[in-house]
């Protein structure tokens, strides 16, 4: 383990089971999860059991630069099982960039990550999470967000180099006046992706949005289950769009809205289909090949062609 | 430089174009006139090579090369550009992003200074009729074509925007020697661009090709398109 003193931002890098660097900046406590469990007794209530590996980030002051975390698997048949805990203190604004990846295309690796993120009153967190895996890997990513009163979360989650099997779960509970926006983009190819997202609008005047962009390429299957439950007055929206690129593609999207408050408004929209020939021909008439036109439409679909 | 020889085209198994022939020389402006469903758009999409337009007979030649079987993008790369009448929306892709990808020459923004915001919007998503036409002309100019086809560029445009587009076409295309094929219903565009040849298409056949567009247009205004069929026989619109 080494500290990178001159780094601008707090960071955590783990390769296989070894922590390669861990660096805490002023205002940010950054420890391994096992160390946090041992030394900070209050954290134990957030861990379901003693963690084996993973990080603990406690953002106590607003920091200028994003905090970064990285889990990499670089050897054959490694099984990573990190448990992470993030706490953003009252009124603090933070940004976290996370990467989980395999260093090589065929490692037969397994990564099961469990994270819990606590946003204290009126705090704000922007989280960007990127997955990049090999074609034989198995990955489970489970994350729970707890938003206290007035907290704001913006989560951007992306996986365009998918593992063979990818399970993604997120559960978010929102207190009064809090809001959570999720934007997820996944591409499946020769594999399977299952997603379970649930948002619980427990407080008054809370709001949440789940925006899914799914692309299913050859020999792949994507199933998404998105749920918003309103107990208090609030607004929730699910927006699921799927694109099938091959005859052997499959996408299933199941939105669920549960409203237990007559003043809450929950809505959803969904569309799954192939790229329209009209759009393709239009772009081809501008000199783009069929593949280039498909790529442009796909990057547009994923929100990447708006730069 | 561009020649269509005896072209017959089927769409969904139905004969739409019958033995269409026309020839455009370098720098010439041609107008294609015809009522709704006469085959004007079918001709433009066939020229571009859209797969659902099945060429059953005839040839399309561009700069001496037979392009009848070429894919759409190859025709575009050779220098044929089409401004669509109803271009589709491409969600998530900004116009500026597409222009960056396809551009063969920088866009003269002097003409589009009032339309800057269009560049930062997704292509044709929520565009008004006029904005679609502006977006099309921006793309056509960026492609630096040798032959530009305008499919009802005047449809749905107010007179101010129509004039603006005509100025751009004149300044940036015709003056540079670009050949034009204009598909239109209206006289304004003809008056402005003064085509060298006016063709009349009826029920999928070109029934008249005249170097005197005014005479053709007058005949259409006075007697309707159907008259052009007879007109050809009576040589009213002949060269």
C-alpha cells in the first residue's frame, strides 16, 4: 500500500486483492473497509458483516476534485468481493468516479461488489461508475443509496464492454425533499445483463428518475426491472429505451410503479426496437458507411454524440 | 456529368418510374416538376440508391461511371448529395457532431449566424419546417457536392427563409459550378434559380423536358400538369 502525496484528489486503487494506492485528501477519510470496520465502530451498523476487502470513503468537507476508485482484475480466475461504504456529510458536495474492470479480455474473473452510500442532510453527490470487462467474466454490482432530508444524488452508470453475465442491483430510499437521478447505459454482447433498480420515495416532496439505455447486440439478453414506490408525496419517472442490433438480441423491460400516496405522480415510458432504416439511409446519404451510421446512432442513443 | 437512361423503378412491387431519362451537364440547373405522387421523390431516392427502390431497368451514370448498383454512401462520396423533403430525426446526435463527421469543407457561418443554436440541437428533433431545410442545406454545403438534389426545398418555407435559402444555393452552389436538380411545386424557386431545363413528370414518366422553363411553367399554371402530356405532342414545350 502506498500513499500518493502529490495527487490532487483522494483515490483508491485495488488490483486483484492488493491495494495499490490509497490516498486521503484533506476533508476526505479514505480507508480500506476492513480497517474502517476495525477502527471506526460507528461504521459497523452499515456493514452487514465484517468486510474482506473494499474501500470506505467519508467525505467531511466539499472537495474540489473528484474522488476516484478503481478495482482491477489482472490475473486468471480471481474472485473479488469488495464491500464499500461511502458517507457524505451534511451539506457537503462530492463527486466520485469509479471504475471496475478486467485488465485482459479473457481472465474468467469474478467480481461481486456491494456498496452502501449514505448521503446526509442536504449533501450532494455526483457519481460516475464505469464497468469494463472481459467476455468470460461474471460480475455482480449491488449498491444501496440512503438519502437523508434534502440530499441530492446524480448517478451515471455505464458498461459498454460487458462481462458474460452482469447483474446490477440498486436500491434507493429517499427522505423529505431529496432527489435521485439515475442514468444507466449498458451494452450486452454474447452475454446476459440483468438489472434491478428500485426507488422508494419515502419522504415528502422527494423525486426520482430512472433512465435506462440498453443495447443488445448479437447473442445477448438484457432484462431490466425498474420500480418506483411512492409512500410520501413526490414525483417519479422511469424512462427505458432499448435498441436491438441483431437477430439474436433480446431485451425485456419491466417497469413497476407503486403509488401509496394520492398526491404523488409516478410515470413511465418505454420503447424497444431496432434502428430505423430511414435513419440509416439518411446518414449513409451523407457518406457514412452502414457501420459508421449504426455507431453514430448508438453513440447518440447512449448520449455520447452530443459533444 | 449525370445521366439517367431509361430508368424503371418498382417500389413494394409496384411500377412507379417508367423509362425515365434525363441528362444534367456540369453547372446546369434542372427543375423536375410534377403533381403529388407523380414519382418525383421516387426518382430522387433511386438516384441516391435507397434499397427499397428496386431498379428493374435502366442505368444511372455519374461522371461516366455506372453507379446503378452502388451503395448509398459510395454515391455520396462521389459527390451526389440529397436535401431531404422530410428528413428523419436522429435522436441524441447534435447537428454540429454530424457536420464534424461528414464535413469536406468548413461551413460559411455568415449565412447561418442567426441559426447557431440549431447546431447544438439533436438532428431534426423538434425542428420546424424551416429549421429542417436550414439543417439540410448546412449538410449539403459541408459535403461539397458536384450534384445537389433538392427535394421540395421550398415546401413549408416562408418567403423570407425561402429567399435566404435561394441566396445560399446561388452563392455557394451554382456559382461554384455545382449541378442542381430541383424538385418543386412552386414558381418562386424557378424564378430565382432560372433552371436551364425543366422536366415534367406525370405518372412516373417524364413527359416533357424543355429549355424554356417559363413556357413550361405557364402551361402548367394555365392548364395543369396533365396538359404537358398533350403539350409534348403539340410541341408547345419543345426545345
